[in-house]
């Protein structure tokens, strides 16, 4: 809600100290602070997924290689 209001250039109707007021303050700081920007991004878009990798020599990471193939056929030609 605060993000939408801020985008429209409107002030927050929230009382000081409320969760909405805190959210607005975080949005204001996000323009200047990397940590605040990361926090806003995590809340709006979700945290990025972590890669699943092996834990040690007995459990190595496994790469999955797949092949995607596009086949174009001519419906009029049975041999295509």
C-alpha cells in the first residue's frame, strides 16, 4: 500500500510508529541505502532462490544438462 502511495507522490495516512509508517520510512531510505533497497526488494519481489549445491566431497554438486530441440515439419510432406 505504501509503495503504491509513494509512487503516486501521496503522503502516508498511517500514524507514526505503525507498521505502515515504518514501511514508508524504509521506502524513503531505500533511495539512498543499499540495505534498505535490498529489504524493500525482498518484501516486494521475494528473496532470490538459493542454489542447491553439494555440502562436501561425498555430496558434490550435480549439474543437469538438458537439450531442447525444435523440429519444423511440413504437414503436406510425410517425410519431413
